[in-house]
C-alpha cells in the first residue's frame, strides 16, 4: 500500500517559490517520461489498475509500475503499488510496439500481469512528462513536480509517508506561512491525463 500526501499548487510562480524555500534540502532532479498501457479488452482499467513505464533522464533507467484502486481524499492518496526495474531498450520497444509486452521479457512483474489479468494483447494509451525535484525535508522525501501534458501544465507537491495527516499539516503550515496558494489534490496525474483537461483538478 502506497500512502501519499498530494498538494496542488496554483501556478508556476507558486512552484518557483516552493523550490526556492526548499533549495537547501534539494537532493536530485529527475526528468521523467511516463507511458501508460491497458489490456486490449480493458482488463486493467476495468479493475481500476494502471500500468506505467517510467523513463528517467532519457534512457538512464526505466521502471515498470502497476498501481491499483487509488483513492484520494483531502489530499491523501492510498492505493496499491508494485514496481520493478525493466530493461530500457526493451521498454522503448514496447512503447513503439505494445505487442512486445507479451512473452518477450524476463520481468517478473510483467509476466504476472499478463498471467493474472489475461492480457494477451496491450494498447498504449500515451502519456506525459514530469520534472521532479526531490528534497530531504523533515525526515521524508518530498517531491516537487512540474507535469507537462499535451493540454497544459500542473504543479504539485507529493510526499510518501506513514503519517500523512501530520505531513499534510506540516506542508500546509509551510505554505500558509509564506502566503503560497494551494489546495488538496483530488485526482491523480493519470486521471488528469485521461480526462484531457487541466480543469479535471477542479
């Protein structure tokens, strides 16, 4: 089970102010490319499962992730998540031709998905890019995202934690102290992507 605090920032100016506040604790910046797939008969989406390939910094690394039945309430997201590193060249081949996902990999998670969800064929849904700045803040890994969709850009703070209520309050206090406008996220990045509009956040 993955538990995250998700807070939406209103605009690029708010994103920049947060980046400046957190600068002393900055750890790394990741350029992420996210590509999503479903079974040809909607085997995953019908069960509220999301299959993602995430490329880091071009072709430096790729991670296959299966997310399940996430629910976001008052800026706290809870849902299952399983992931496994996957060969980058193979992953790129899958993006070019989604039929490569079936029977051509030694990735145990992918084999499990094909078997358990009876996915004999996949379709590529497309995706989006994300610039993620990672910070070591108050003992947790804080992620500041600038997400680029074909239809616009969003800004969000994420924090995976076992104590989400506390960190939601800490983040809210930090933003309030510096007059930075925010709201609790109500929809995932994937949900925004599938809706095709930034307004899905509202």
